[in-house]
C-alpha cells in the first residue's frame, strides 16, 4: 500500500490518532486510553478519549517548544527527525513522571497528565526546565 492510500485508510479508521503514538509503540510509556490499530501491515495508536487527546496535544506542543534548545531547533513548526521526536515523547513523559512520582516508569500517560493538572493547575504551569533536565537523565534513546 502506498503512502497516500495508507494515510487515507488511517484517516478513515482512526478518528483520534494518539499524539504520543511513537512512545507507546516503542513501549517506553503506557496509557489506558490507547488502542492499537493495524492498517496495511503497520501499527498505529488511537486514543479512546477526545478530551484526553486534547490534553496530550497541548502537552506535546509545550514539550516540543521547551525541548527546542536541547534539540537545537529554533522553530516549533518544522518537522524533526524520529530520534528527536522520541526524545520529546519518551523523554518528556518520563521526565514529567519523575517530577510527579519520582519514577521514570510511565504506567499510564493519561493518569500522569491528570495528576500533573491536579498539582500545577494547567499544563502551562509545569516546570518544563526540570522536565527537560529529568528527560536528559532518564531517556537516552536506542544508543544511550
């Protein structure tokens, strides 16, 4: 199946694609709102909850912006390579979990966001410099 046909099928079958799908597919984090979907020999992650996906979309944008210096990326609107996206997704969620629970292991990303909101009130209020520092300590990628 060519890429255009795959994208069309993806849009037809997955109403709410997971923003942290790469992290979930790599099993560096888990989430009870996630569902694995097979499309043309590929696996994608869908989200069960529109409100959870909205929170994750907001968090991902904030993580991407705050990881900019560490990734040597000055603009948020440019695509980044897979390895850098994994640093944002896996490292960002693991780093946030360290601040919230003291553990790197993210058992449920949706619960992590809920707990973060309870603690800081808004996603804008998170201590992103501390998240990025924790991410650097707990996520090394494939070769780290």
